[in-house]
C-alpha cells in the first residue's frame, strides 16, 4: 500500500489543477482492501477550477489507479465551497477523517 500511496501522491502533485484536499478512505485506508474491493478516493476541487479540465484529470487518475491496483476506483468529489457550506453535515467527511 505504501507504493500505491506514493504513486497516488506523485500523480496528484503533477496535476495542472491540484486538489484542495485528497484522501483514500474505506477499506484501503482501514487495511482491509481485497481483490474485489473498490478504492474510495475523496477529491476536493478548488472552487475556481475549470470543471472540464478537472474532470479530465480525475478520469485519467481513475484509469491509472485501476491499472496500478486492478481494483475499481470510486472518486467522491466535492467543490471546496460545498464542503464549507455543509458545515460538518457531510457524514462521509467524518468517515474520511476517521479512516483517511
């Protein structure tokens, strides 16, 4: 998993529009990921990001991660403003903080 996390960090660092925040959560973060598990990935998009370019980056990352692991990658995406507006009312964020 360390090699995967390093590769993921390198891929995200190379993005033209870097995420405001990114985290792996779910079974991968808990260390219980199996061959048939999905990889859960939280990506927080900067508010000023061009959505077309952002989506292209995410699609490319999903394809890369699927190739690295052989598991299906499930990106969960929010704009930074959505997270701030939710004011703690996004249960998945609590899960990410516990696990990611």
